C-alpha cells in the first residue's frame, strides 16, 4: 500500500503526523495550564485536592504525547532531531527538566515522608506549567524565526551561538508565541476544570480566570500572527536551494486554501468554546476550544513545513536549513513507519473510551473524601 | 583521527548517559515485573471473588504507582538525550534507530498511560472485567515499550538490516524485520524482561518478609511470597536460558566484549569458563597469567560460546594484534581500511559536488570495499577496541553469580512458604530482605556488561562514541551531568522514603489482612 507512494508523499504524510501530534500536545497542555491555576482557584486543601486530582488523571497523556512527538521526529525527520536537540541544547534541556519534575509531583505530593514537602511538588507543577509550556512555545517559534547553525558535509551541526538555544528567548516573536501558548494552556485549563469538576465555587473562579487569560492569549497570539503574516520566510525551490521570500507565510495561507480554512475554523472554534463558557452556562467549551486548538496548531505546522517552506531555517547558512525533503528518513523507513501509523486511529479510539469511562462521573468534594487513590 | 575530538566532552557525555540510564534502570525492572504480578493477583481476585486478593492487589498497586512515576520521570531524558548529547549519532543512525522509539510511543506508551488511569482510578467507575483488562494492558504496554527500546539497543550492538548511504552520510534501513527479529534483539529482550521479573519478585519477597518479621499483614505476606516465588523461579530459570543465548551471540558478534567478560587476554582452544577469580592490577595482553587466582570450568567457555568444547576463543591479543593462523585481522589493519573508507567517502562527496562522476564512482568503489571498517578509521590506537576489562569482568561475574543464587533462593522460599515454615525464622527473613539490593546489583551489572563491554563503539564497528557526541562545550555537559545527578538523587531519596512509609502503613493503615 505505502510502497507505491512517492517519497515526497511519505515525507508530507509524516509531516502531517508529527503536526497532529504537536497539535494534540498543545491541546493537552490544559494539564499544564491547570497546574498554574491551582492557587488561584482554591482557597483550601479540599478545593486544591479536586483541582490536582482533576489534572492528575490526565497528565500522562500530555507527557506521552510529548515523548511520542519526539520519537516520531527522530524516526521521520532525524536531521531535525540531531540539529535542533544537539544544537539548541539548553532550551531542550530546560524543557526536559520541567517535564521530569512534573512526572513525580502528582504521585509524591501528598504521600507521607515525601522528603521535599507538598509545597515543593506544587512548585514543580507550577514550573512545569509555566516555564515548560512557555519554552515549548519559544522552541516552536524558531520554526518560523530560524536559528544560527551550519551543517557540515557529514550533516553534523555547528551551532553558532554560544548560548546554545537560549538566544531564542531574546527574539520577540518567539516570546510572543511562548506567552500565547502559556496563556492558551491556562485558558484550556480553566475550561477543563469547568467541565471536569462538579463544584460551583471552582466553576465561578475558573470562569474568571478564563476571562483574564483569554485577554492575555488574544494579545500575544495576535501579535505573533500579525508578525508571522508580515515577516519574510524561508522558501526552497525544486533543487532544494533555500532563499528568503517576503511574506512567505502569508503566501502559504493563500496558496493552501485548505490550510487557511483549517486555521480559520480552528481559531473560530477556540473563540466559540471560550464564548459559550463565558457568556452562557455551557460546560463543554473545552471540547470546542480543544478541537479548535488542535486545528489551529495543525495549520500552523503545515504553514511551517508545506508549500516549499523550510520548517527549521538557518539564519546563518540558508542552505543548511531543514526542509521536510532534506531532513527525512529514507523512503524505506518512512514506508515501514507508515504501516505503524495505521494504529493511530485505534489508539485514539481506546483513549476516547478509557477517558470516557474515567470521566463518567465528575470530580466532586465527596469523591475527594472517600477516594482510595488520590493525589 | 580522534585527535581533534574533545575527550573530556566524550567522557562527560558518556558519564551523563550512564548516570541517567542507571537511575532509570532502578525503577524499570519493578514496573515490568510488578505489573504482571499485580495483573495475576487481580485475576485471582476476579476469578475467586475473594476480597483479600483485592486488598493484596491494591496494596502492591500502590507501591507500583510510586515506582512508576519516578520511572517515567527518569525515562523521558533518555529518549531526548540521543538528540541533545549524541546528535551525530542521531543523524548517522536516525533512519534505523528512530523507528523503534516512535513505535514505542505509538504502540506501547499510550497503551500504558491510558489504562494506568483506569487501573488506579477506575475501581468504582468501571466493571471488574474492564478493570482487570486495563491492568493486563498496563503490563503488556510496559513490556511492549521495553521490547522496542531493547530492539534499538540490540541494533547498536549488532547492526543489521541496513546499509550506509554515502550520499546522505548515514546508515539507512533495508529490512525492518531483520532489525526487529535479529537474534541479538530477541535474546536481549527475553533476557532483560525476565531478569526484571526476578527483581520484582525479590521486591515482593523482601517487603513480605519484613511483614512476617513484624508479624503484620500475615496473610498478604504469605500469599505474596508464594506468588512471587513461583513467578521469580520461572523467570530466573528463563534468565539462565536466555543468558546462555545472549553470551553465545556476544561470542559471535562482539568477541572483544566476550574476551573482556572472561578476562581472556590470550586466546585458546578449549577455553574454560571462570566461575570466580581476581584479576591482577597490571593485567595485559602480553602476560601469560593475569589472575591472582581463579576457579574455572574446563572447556566451558568454548562450549558456551561456540558450541564445541575444543573451539578456539580469541583473546584480547588476537583481536588487537591479529592472528594469521586463526584468520583474525588485526585492529591496526582494520584501522587502515577504515581510514581508506573515510577518505574515499570525503573524495566521493567532493567529486559529486564538482560533478566529476567518473572520479566519484571510483572513490565510491574504494569506499564500498572498505566501508565495513569505517568506524575503525576514527580510532588512534589498536588497543582502544578493548573495553575496560576489570569493570566488564567483575560486572559479568557478579551478574551470573547472583543469578544462580536467585534460582536457589526462589526454590527455598517456595518450599518454605508452601509448607508454611517461614513464620518466626528471623534470621532467614532478614536474609531474604537483603536479596532485594542484590537483585538491583545484578540487574545494573547486566547493563554495565552490555554497555561498558561494547566500548569504544556507539554502534558496533561503525561508529565510536567519540564521533557520536554532539559538538558542545564539555562544561555544558558537565553542568547538566551535575544537575541530573542532584535532581535524580533527590528524587530517588524521596521515592525510597515514600516507599518505606507506604510499606510501613500497609494495605489498611496497619490493620491485619
């Protein structure tokens, strides 16, 4: 089946898959966003317990999606893996630290003799939800703004900035995206709590947080978007030669109408989810905004990699820039991996059923008092 | 060739990977083994409907949860470390190595993370059968994830199903099934997971022995010991069987590792297998006797390694200096060929760029003729193909010795627990508790043999570790090494303290089950 596909088709297919994983990951950062709202939404231990247990039952999905995204990038676009992870060392290490400390925090927070105390684990969760998510946004920002690196004839990376990736934090557009992703995570976190916790107090406080964070999100997202539409981009021709093209990403939107539709639909859904939650009593805004997030991020990744665009540009040596064509695995590997990708719908299906089973009954104060396994 | 490589960087990169892998491996064996034993316990509960088995299941599940969290925490760095610290490696083999990691994520991690939520939080929310299925899926998911990472590791020890592509300067996959089903991969997977089951069984026996000593949770302790002893005994026997298969594969594919494992400096026919011994501090390949003392089983190494009692087992001297009589090429000769491969590859790329096709073809032919030795071309010294002998030798013998001891231990605990004779045997119960650290030592030793034993290679014969690292300042890696060391140590202390507390609290706040 996949054997008869062209190499380019497989490269594009795998870019679509990693884009879906990235989009799902950003949606699932509602866990991280929720973690930064624990203090704002709770006034006592019981309330905090509901919040922690609410995100605590989902954190592994976010974590696993990140790990799978990494694996898929390694398998499908190994040159990105070696260039970006090896080059932008400190940014990736910082992100990893933020996720390492998350993984233990839920389980250890309330356990007797946890050595560091509950507050420390709550701080870990806050760092994961704030710095971790912000840095992910910054790292994705470099897909559009580029980094200073060069590849030699053996494709080994030479990173030309001594700060090894931290320089990305000093680029305003990267920071705008980082803050947009951070505030979006808090928006999604608020929506998730509204949906997942059956408690009036939490509901009203979440609604307030939703309003504040929506404003911040819109400011930074629009800043990033306007800059993106106005900026020059990194295009490549049929021979793989990379050049600077004015308004490349704006052109991409116009030249790929389907992507434009997905992007607009995504943005509208995000706004609709927020709208029905703020202006009505509907508690299902997370599903609209969540789907919208997936579509929007998916479209942004297609903008970054499709239509002859370099998805990981080098500002120091244009010809070292990575494209989905020059950074992918061999045709054989992409073909073999494509068969594995057929399992993805099955995976999504069982996640859906398991999630539904666990969320059948919303979290409430009563459950917190008699639950045997709680965080 | 390695002169321009910062050896401090290589050492720190290796140290960091070793540190993070060793820490991660403290938790993985328990996850792999406990998940199955918990699934068996819950199956008994569902089959018999006896509430005591539900309480037993829930108790071990609680300990499993504590361990699982830190296992996940220490695991994420390993995947990304291939990119951050071994970026040249990532490009060189990403076409092959990346695939198992991606499959691990798609097929195994999601299975594990989805159903673990049901396992912990679904007791009152889903049916008994759905819950039991979830518990089994967690066990299969975690073991399936081990399969893929072990396939990837095996490929580094025995690279098959691929070809180096001079155009892209990387190895590319030719046959997925050869990678997945290579005999090294099959053996490594079975050996590693079953050895993990042994550690998990020792954990259950250790905790249960403590309860018996304290005369608490007697029913839980006794039932758990019987189950763990059966599970542990079957696993330990299988470990011995697959250990033989693994050693056989090492003999065939990594002779330098085998020589280091046995401290065999000079090759011989009908070589004996050392049961125990002590290497002299100045042991070297030009010395006849390199042991202070040793006890060996005659001809056993030849038999195990080559299935013939009089087979010739090459020693370190044969592998570095060569042995014409035995048709063994010297490392020096391989280095010459390797250098020819590297220089012809460089010429090929240069001629390709200048579009001199005939010259490019001729350079390519030279490259193809020598490409299997390419990795040797990066080495400076023939002796560098030999791993650290004392570390490999002692780790191997500690692993094997303890493995044999565990078989005996499980037999004893099974017999005594069936006869209900463990009560009141204070000395024995204290002794049983000591076996848990020994289990960890054996398990970590196994990895030390596998990884130290294959030095200097990141990928056997193709890519030395010195070339595989990311080009970055050594102080950056030293800094992250320290950060990881501090963070993981703190988390380990927290985990142990929590675990001990949970054991002390017991299944129902201390009341008897």
